[in-house]
């Protein structure tokens, strides 16, 4: 199934892992080729079978498969295509799929399911959840130290509700509080915000700009397949060129004005 909402895509993968489907293969493909890939998997592995039919096959000891896909961007890439991330989830059991596909076990630390080069699906002893990868966490920690220790001449001051704030620190907090609210991600964001506040208190002068205090990171709860039209579509790591393209799509007159 092709999802337009990234959070829903990640949530469905989390759910299928919780149901005991631990094997997968994945990749990226252009949107124009996705239908061909989906039809190929449907013919070979029965990915489009009903839940009841798949349940019967699993009871008989046969592996079943389901295809999940999501647009990685809403903007055409340099080749004029929309990139799509796809994941083929496979249950336990025997079948031709085990002979034809190189399957990984998402329970193994060295073969975890990852998404957007930033998130990984893990079981922490309690349940399955997405977390920010160790490399992405390290980048955040480096940003925290770099922003807190920024030389005076490079600091930029802005006002938020009449309060003087540091532009770079607030932009970092924006990114942190826009992370998808899965249980482990929320815990990691809490640790990063705590580190930011400690580093800020240690390095920055007491009379200087303060960090805004934020207390709300949305929690990812059960999400139906058919979302409301106003549900935000989360696409991680949108580039500046993509943001610019989205802006011009919304305000085409700005392109004529050269702004």
C-alpha cells in the first residue's frame, strides 16, 4: 500500500513488527515504477491477498508478505521523478519468497529496519518503537554544543512574544519538537532538550537571551488508513530547495516577482 503520510507509514511498520512479522527487504524506487513492482510482488508472493487468506496460509506454515510504501518527497527530483521508499514485510514460515529475496531480520542489531537514514525500528524490551539512530543523535549533540558555544559575532537575536531569543537555538528546538512522537523518539528528544538547557546554562551568560520552554511533543497514537484532510504529512529532512518549490507552488506569483 502506498501511504501519503510518513507517520502512518512508520506506524504501520511498527504495528506489523508487534504482530510478529520480523523479516523484510527494502529499497527506493521512482513513483512511476512502483505499480510494476507492486504487481510483481502480488503475482509472486500474494501481497494483495486478504487478511483472512494470509492468516490461513500462515496457519499452514507458509510465509506471507505485505508491501508498504511512502513518498519520500512531494517534489520532483532532478530526474523529474518522485522517490518512493518501499518495505516488503514477511512473516515466518516457508515459501518461495525465502529463496528469491534476501531477507533481513529486524530483531538483529546489525540488520534493523531504518528509514530516511535517521530512524530505526527497535524493541527495547517493552515493545516495538522507532528511535533516532545513534549517528543522528550524535549530530544533534554536536549541534547543541556548536550552537551554545557560538562566538558572539555569529550569534543572531530574534524576538518571540516580546522575549529576546537566540535564532539558532530556537531553530534547533523547532527541529527537535517536530520529530515524530513515537515513544522512544520522545524520550530521546527529552534527553537532547535537557542537554541543550544544561549546555546553555554552562556556556551562555545569565543575562543573555533565554531558551523558550516548550513542553509538548505530539504522541503518535493509533492512526486509521484514511486520515483527515488536515492531518500533517510528515516528510523528514526536506531540503531548502524542496521548501522553496513548495512555497512557489502555494504562491506562484512570487516567482514572477523574483522573490
